[in-house]
């Protein structure tokens, strides 16, 4: 099976760059059709951050100006991207950072989007067959000035916003977020990463 690298393409009209990775050398080769457009001229789309779901079947990219999330299915042999039916999906103003979560043994997988201008986080469940996103109950969730997110195979989502570092518990049955503790005040985080077992 090929391995792939995907990147958000900020150049107009905006989209996703796709590459295959040579398993022996690491050399990149452009996937035919790349970049895969989210918008079309004369309607360029500003794209921001990008994630792939844990199965490697779908890729999602945020569209901050439009307050949306675009999704593509990934051809497992070629890396060619096909828009998911219903994409792009509504988020809120300033949809920027994005994170994906899959708890071991729990279905479905969840996607979370930081809506910087709306002071919120939108949560979605991923349809395992189509990749379509469905808002989770009570979404969006309050998160003042949120600009960065990180999660993994965890039952928590970590976020940075206007009040500092925030922690949210993830309900494994619904994907709903609940605040945990008080924010830890500090300024300046732009990207978060997690290291764990």
C-alpha cells in the first residue's frame, strides 16, 4: 500500500496538495490531479489546517473565511482525492485549527474545528463509509479565542485560546465536549502536539 503526504494549498484557488511517498527513499511524487481544488476560479478559497482520519480513508481541511470544513475521500492505491458528498460542511466564523479523535474500540471517529472568530469548537462525527461529517450534540462548544487543538486516541481534547490552555473531556458515545478544570493562563501558543503511549 502506498503512503501519502497531504498539504493545505493556500495558493488560489485553494485546495489540497497530494503526494505519494516512496517507501524506500522517502522521495515524493505528485499525485495526478494535485492540487485538488476546494473552490474554483473566480471564487478562490483560503485554506488553513489539514488532518487525515485514523483509518487513512479521508482528509479534511479548514476554510477560515467561509467558516467551513472540506472533506475528501482518499483512493488507497493512487492517493487521488474525491470530494465527499455534502462537502464543504458548515463550521463557524474563522474555522482554523482541526483535530481528529478515535478512541480505541469506539465508533465513530470525531473531528473538532477551532472557530477562532466565533470563540467556539465545532464537533462532528465521521461517517465511516462516506466520510460525511455530522455535528455532534450541543456543538459548537464555548472556547474563547481558540486557535490551536490537539487530541489523539485520547478521551480529552486540548486547546489553546484567549484564556490560555484549556482541557475538554470527550464523551465517547456522543463526541460532546465538557470543560475540565480551569484554563492555565499564558500567551503565545500557535501549535500544539501530544506525545503519549
